[in-house]
């Protein structure tokens, strides 16, 4: 389970256009919120300006082990 503060990598999925746009980018989860389809995770991607978060479903993200970061 991915939590706020975790480092993550975007995993490209055909069914999710945002994952195709941001494929393999890394960032950290700043906030999560429940939704009908499961938790929405807001990620501050490393390449985005500070304060600009992108929303993903949990299946769109992969937690990065500390040694890989």
C-alpha cells in the first residue's frame, strides 16, 4: 500500500492516459483521498514545478525502494 510521503514511479498503463504522459517519472505522494474507484494519490513529480501535483490511482504507481532512489 502506497502512503503519503512515499517515493513512487509512474507505471505506464494503456487504460490510463496520465500514466502514458508521465511514464517512468518519479516523485513523492503528497496527499491521498478516497474515491469511488479507490484512493486517488496526488504526486509531486520531480520534473513538475513545486506545488503542482498530479492525481493517479494506486495501480498507476510503483513504490521505489530506498536504494533505487
